[in-house]
């Protein structure tokens, strides 16, 4: 039989073990648990795990089956040959479990908005030749043209992709690589102990996020740098945060997956270039910010975003005030689709950032299921992903807002991205988007004047600016019933 062996019908564990002989029984059970017993979804999850792939990243079928299946998809969905996939399936003696995996793959291709890109990604994942690659004359491969979701322009914009400042990208959009299995994370939590603007949930946020990555997604704790201000050896000073960010991106290669989490005080600072639509840069506050200064989104982005290679995924979670565009990413998701910033900076890597509020809002402390204080965004994200580790993006945003609303918080989850991608797809930490930006660099369209928010409170006092721009989480211990922050 060309496919994998026929296994015991009606027994999902046995069928998946037959399809993935290199997977351990524990991995099979984990796959079924993650997908709530959905065998096809469990098979898809196992296919994404580096340790359960066959040699060369191939699927649990022999190479000629993978090759012919991809070619039949191309024939039906690109060349418009009716029933090409059905004819392929009926012409081969395949075991029921292999047929089920192939049919599930066809369903994904059928539902994809861009069939060519979806087939290209499947071919790359399975190590099969891409039918749209080498020409009949044996010429070089053609890069797939990936159509992005329509973008709503910012105010005063010029046609999307026209570069005013920036350099054209050579070669156009590329392929999404297979995950390499290399993962690194930096988690930062600052409670600002002993200050008048002390918080109490940020270190808990870091521990909560670490447990999510290790226990739910299988990340290794020894590939993480954790900076919290209750550990004198790993204090989140400006210098240590800068060093950790450089460590995060050092030596990264296509297929690598990164994670960045910050929970603490955020503020604003005038943008000297006027790129930001409110004329203000977003900032985070290290423990020594009064001496060393705040860190702006531009400074963080210079390290972890602008030079990130294509094919590297960075997921960031910023649970602080004024965090909506906290990495200065060019695209923001709205109910009407992707919206491009007026003065975007386009880069090659796949960076996605979730934040607890828009730039003019403030984040909130919440109460976790364990009764300890934690940021509302971090707590909601961890709870939602533990319940469903691979929701679609619409499901994830909806559930985050439902959970925060149910707990009495009015803030809304925000998603910004370096790439404009199809939104109705599963959220997976190792699902790497190829570069779709037709140009790399800054597009300048309009200079904005600074529009600072006038606030007062303990953090403003610490900043030494009185009634001026600042932001912070709701204080863990409310003094006299007053809420300090953007209220």
C-alpha cells in the first residue's frame, strides 16, 4: 500500500499512531486533547511538530503520494481541471487514515483565499515539488505572488506600496519556511517595588506566560530569559532589557520562532520625526528609567523588528499603557480589515503584537484564577489559549474581549502586524507568514504634531513632569479608592 499502514478503525489513538509512527503515545494523546478528539485536527497538529515529522519534513505518506497529491491540487484549483483531486484519490490504493489527512488538506486549500499560496505552503511543509516552481524548460523557480488582504489606507495616504523613503525589496514576496524547532523567549515583568507607582501583577504575569509557553506549547524554559524586579541577578534595567532583546534575535534563521512579553508601566514621549499619528512615541519604563530613561517603541523596534530576517516569527504581548502600536508595526486589525499606518515602516520578518489597549488607553490589573493580581490582557490571553491553544484569529480576538468584558474591563485587545495576512486562519505561534511587503523601509506621507495626554498621579510624579504624559496599570493597592493612570 503506498500510504501508511491501515490501523484499527474507530480508535483515534491507534490510527494516529499508525499515521505517525515516530510520535510517542504521549504526543498522540496531547494532540487529541488539544483538538478535543478531532482526529483530522490532531493529525494537522502533529504534522506541525518538528519531532514528529518524517525525514525532510514529509507527511505520513510516501513521497510520490505527497507529490502527486500536491500536483492534483494544482490541477484542480489553479488549472481549473474538474475533479482532479477526486480522480487522484480514486486512482490510488490509500489507507483510510491517509485519505482522511489528504481530504482535510484539500478542505483547507478549498477554503483558502489564495489557492496558489496555500498549495505552495503545503508543498514546502511536505517537502514536495511545487508545481508552480521550475518551468518546463528547466528555468529558475517562480516566486508565488501572494495576495494580501485589502488594506484600508491611513489618512492622507498615497497608493499602498509606493515608497517615498525606503528601498525596494529584491525578489518580491517569498515562501513561508518550515519551523526549525528553535524557539527563544524574553519575558519582562516590573512591579516597581518601593515606589509610589508600585504594581502588584506584573511578575505574576511573567510566571503565567512562562507556564503557558512551557505547559501548553511545549517550549523549553532554558531557552528563555526572564527579567523581574524581585530577582537581583536579573533586574529589568534598561541595559539588561536591551541585552535581552539583542539575545532574542541574535543568530536567528528562517524557521525560528520568538516570543516577547512585557508587563509593567508604559508612557509616551514626543516623536521627534512626527511619524506617529498622535505625534507621540510609546515607551516602556525599565526599573531605572529615572536615571537611564524610558525605552521608546522605535528603539525596541530597531532591535527586534527592523532587521528580523524573512521567515522568522516574533509574537509579542505588551500589557502596559499606550501599547496599541508598541512596536511601531505598520498594520492594525480593525473590524473593517487591516489598516495601514500613515507613515509605516515595512520590514521582512513576521512580527505580530497583541496589546491590552490602544495608544490612548490604559491597561488594568485583573485577578487571575489563582487569586493573584495580573494584567487584564495577559490573564485573558493565557486563559483563552489554555482553553483552546489554536483558535482562529477572529475567535482569539473575540474571546479576549469577552473574557476582559466579563471581568469588568472596558479595554479591547489590539493586534498589530508587520505583515498583512489572511485573518481567518488558526493562531499558531510557529505559523510563519512569508514577507508580503513590496518594499522595505519607511513610507513618509504626513508629519504629525505631538498630542500629549495631560494626566496626573504617582507615575507622573516619578517622571518628574507633574500633570503631563504618562501611563500605568491600575495600582495593585488602590490608595483611598483613587485609580491612577489614564482615567
